[in-house]
C-alpha cells in the first residue's frame, strides 16, 4: 500500500479515537503531538486561530480538546485588540481550563506605523513574544526597530500568488535577511506551494528565519490550488516532517484549516491525525 495512504488510515483511526474518548487527553501531562514519540519531537502542534473564524472561543476550545491540540495562535475575533487587562486575564484563564496555551497573535495586517505600534502594544499586553503580521515593504525597517524595542519576534506571513507583497518565503527572506534577526517568517507551506515553490526545500533554505508555520496542504501547485485535508494534497507531508527534524525546527506547526470552515471538525481531526501518523511513521 502507498505509504501516504498508510499514514491517512492511521490518522482517521487516531482522530476518531481521540474524539470519542472525550476528556482523556485534556490533562497537564498532555503531549504536544500525541502518540508514543511526541515528547521526542523538537516542534509543537498547534492550530491557527483563523481555522475557527465562524466559532466563538468556547466552541473553538472544545474542538481543540477533541483533537488533543494544546497550542493556539490567537486571532482578534476571540480577543479584540482593545481588550482590557481584565478581559485578557479572563481569556487566558479560559484557555488554561482547556489546557491550551496562546503562544502568538495574528495574522494582523499593519498598513500604517500607527497600526504597527498598536500591534506590538497588543502583543505585550496579551503576554506573547511572537506576532504574525503583514506590514508594508516600506515599513520593514520600522518593524525591525519595534522588535528590538519590545524584544518580541515578528513573523511575516506569505499568502501565495494573489499576494503582491509576500507571495512566498523567498520574497520575505530577501527583504528581511539584513534586518534584525527577530524579524522572520510565518511559513504558510500551502500558499508557498501555490506560488510554484517547493515547500520542503524552502523549509530547509529559510529555516533559520522561520518562527512559525501554517500547516496546510493544497490540491495543486498553482494559483487555482485549494486548501484540503493535510494528507490529500500535493505536498509530501512525511518528507516535510523529516525536514522539520533535519533543520531542528523548534516552533509551532499550526494547522490552518480553511476547507469546510463552517463545519471543520472532521477535516481538522483527519489532518491532525495524519500529521501525528506521519511523525510516528517516519522514524
């Protein structure tokens, strides 16, 4: 049988089991990836908050509990930019009750320097040390100065061939390579592939400046490619996992699931399970 099909079979079985055994995995001893070897991986499995754009925080956390994922990139529809200290504390308490850690904020579009200032202030008040952002090219030096001022890392997100600013990781790297090393990349491997790039090779090439990534597969390496379940696209996920280990990536791999966004749990569960199967199956 095709190795990728083996991984997919494993994913569905594991995901269904995790969903049925509600609450078993939600403990302080939970492993970042799940499975026997998860504690040996240098990277963590998370979920990008945009995956839950149609759901409130409680609904989102319930889905994370079902698939045993414990890291969340925070979006403003769950924690608004103007949140008070009390609201932020309540938000973190809610996450903690589900054994979830909010590790970053964004993506945040920052079209002016005022919006950049507000973004860094927001991250500081939320208590994270990573912003996923999209600034204008002419403001990159200013963003780099803010990373020094706040000692908060800033990862620029690529959005594929439609994105005139940052279509792929190579474009981002060329713009930031001589700027403060706290300025890096949020590597959307799916959109990178849609721009005709080899996402496994680019992970290796730009790994030193990749601070976060959106775990995503796509149906084609073209502009018309659509996001899909992790094991059903054109990116070789087992090869990608091997490269994560080779470059010793230590950040989060946050699933950004953009298919069936009004009913995403089955696709999220399949994708999470597939990723865990790929991790176990490539050792």
